[in-house]
C-alpha cells in the first residue's frame, strides 16, 4: 500500500480536484483499491465526491475523520472501533469524510508535538495517529490519498509525517514558486525533530517506538509535481501556455530540483508528472454532478465541444497516473 499526500503551501492550485480525479482514475480505469482521507478542515473532497443531499446525513452520523482523533484527545489512545469509511457513488473510491471539527485539534496536536519531539510516549502517539490509521488500512487498499489544506500547521505535519509520498500541484504563479522553499524548510525541520524524538524515546525506554509491531521512521519522499491552470494557445498543432504563464513555468523545474528533489532518497523517473490546462466549465459540471471530470457524460450536462474537453482530460489524467505509478511503484 502506498500513502500519498497532494500538498502545496499555497492555496487555490486545484489540489482537491486533482486528487479526487487521480484517485478515481486509479479505481475506475485501473481497478485499484483506493481510499481518500479528507484531512482538510474545509472538507472540500467530501463535498466534491458526495451529492449535497448526502452531506447532512454524513455529519449527523458522526462517521468522519474526527471520530478517529477524538479518542486521542480524551486520553484513550487510538480508535478501537470500526473506521468511518463510506463509498463515493460516482468516484467509486472509499472515503473517510472530513469534518470542520478537526480544525479544533491544531492546539492539541501542537502541544503533543512539543512533547513528542523530546521522546515522550503520549506526544509520539498523538503525532503518529495517521500512521496508526494507515496500518489499519494496509491490508485493504493499494493507494491511500490524503487531502489536506494549504497550511504548514500541526494537522498537516501529522499527515505528512505518516505518509510515504507527496505530490505538489503548481499553479503558474510566483507564489507557488515561493511556497516550495517553505515546504522544503518545514519538511526538513519536522524530519529532524521527529527522528530526534524517536531516538530520545529509544534511549529512555530501551526499545524502539512501534505501531502494530513496526518500528516507526520518517518515510516521506517527493513523488513529482503537476502544473495547472494555465491558458494554452495552439502553435503548429501543439498546445503551449501563453507567454505570461510560460515565464513562470520555465522556472518551476529548477525550483523543484533545488527545494524538493535534492532531499529525496529515491530517484524519480520524471520530476514532472504532467500538466493540466484550463478546464473552463468542466470543473463546475463535475462539482455539481459529484462525478470525476474524465467520466462526465451527457446526463451530467456535457454538450458539444465539452465532449472533446472530457476526452482531453481523460488522456491528461491517464498520463499523470502512469507517471505517478512509475515513480512510486
């Protein structure tokens, strides 16, 4: 099983739309066992993948990600009851729904992180709550995707500390470039602090910190980037970004190499997984239908030239998924 976070410190880069469509493509087209964990307090992935009429019932049931965090807050350790998993009818992936209440856990996670990085058991247990969740999911899935917000706060730190890989979606603007340095600095600091905490725990307790009989270590690796949201023009039959975007796009590879690839242990087949041009009205159609873009049909409101756009996006996601699998499998 591979766990993957799609993350950028800058918001508005199309992260959730990309994640949900990659996850759904792996399920529908590739036949993989896939689950999405909505760890963004804005709950955008949950809202996207389920009809609006279902959302209220999801939250009334209490079967959300907050159910997993709540026992830790109450000092009862990791969740021992069934996980809150439901299936998206159109995306066809399993989902642990998000919950706005998880935004209230930042202080709790921050406090226990301070203890965890000094080797305290309770602090490490809290910090690694998502590693415990991944162990519970390990036998049932090929891929786990985490949707997270754009912050470098305690919640995202816990998700990234537990995961195997992260993907960076890049919009074609200067702020996405600047965010790369923030990500690199934060990940390097978190890795150092967690590893020191694990070493201190071992020194005090004379044993390694384990979850499900597995010794815990920092596993996170960069899996590639995707450029998004540029306006394309056609030159000699080939689509290219217009000049204003192209100037930024040309700077992305070197920034990625400097801030993210240089820290990797694994060697990637390609740092760039693909690029997604402007999709115009396909995104609102996809959102209103709670259906993946590559699988939109006439009953979802697709008409005329939209069909070609859907086909184009299908090919785009196919290529991105193929490159991702080459990098991490």
